[in-house]
């Protein structure tokens, strides 16, 4: 578990200097502990990620939200978007969509005070994954 948490921290703070120049979507393989693909961000990718944030449907309540296997896809949002629902209210400048190996994807979002929040969301991830030209190797599928 410690390895997974270290990998996640590494993923979240990955070379901010390089990313500051060009905003890119990062696809992180949790088991390998590294970014396996970088994709230039686009308005369509950001729109899909924004739709997921607007579709937050509840709090993800597992004690260990980061799975041991699966993928995390970090999407920078420019400009930041305002999310206002019963579970999250604030500006989001990035969202991480977590694709666990054997369950539906869920979201990881930082609030204005840099606290982590995890949420279920309503939405179909097929179009999003197609825009990234990426298909996670999940047993339950991407949705």
C-alpha cells in the first residue's frame, strides 16, 4: 500500500516545470507506478472531464480510494470550472478520473484548500477514452 501511495504522490506532483509549459493529460498506470501516456489537452477532452464533474452523484466512501491496479487520468482544466452541487462547491483546475481494475471509474478532485475528495459520477467514459486513444484493461469495462 505504501508503494501505491508514493506512486500516487509522484503522479500528482510530476514535473510541474514541464507541465507548466504545455498542459497535457497524463495517463498513469497505478501498478507500474508511472505515467504511460501523455496526450495534448483539447477543448473536447476538457469538455468531457467537465461533464464528469457536473455529474457528481455521490461521495466515494472506500477507506482506501486508490486501487492497487488500474489507471488514473489527470486532466488539466483551463479555464478552471465552477462546480456547485450538494457534494462539491468550488473551482476545479484539474480532475483525475480513476479507472480501478474491477469497478466503475470515479473522480478525485482537490478543493480550494488542497484537500482530496473522491466522488462517484454519472456519465459515460467511452467518448472520453476515445478522444485519448486509450482503452484501460479493466475486467468490468470503462463505464
